[in-house]
């Protein structure tokens, strides 16, 4: 069997759909069974709420994905 020496092309649309699907799956698993007001949980002064943490994670990941594609 002969190896293909050509680099594979990356379909940006498929990659983005896969990435978003993985994020959605992981987020769904993490929040399953939590209280409805979990997003606004306040642990104290200077501590981010869960929604702030998720927003920061997604914003940073989207910026990284945009730079690398």
C-alpha cells in the first residue's frame, strides 16, 4: 500500500461544527442535574459566577480557533 504524501486539507466548516458539538456535549454533561439558578451562583467577592467562567472559556477558545484556521 502506497502512502499519500499530500497533506490533508482541513474543512473549516466541518471542524467548527465538530468543535461546537464537542463543547455543547461537554457543557450539557457538566450542567445536568444542577439547580436552575446555578448560572448566577455567587461564591463571594472577586469570584466569578459559573456563567462568567463559561463565557470566558468560550470567548478564549473562539479567539484561538479563529487564529488557527
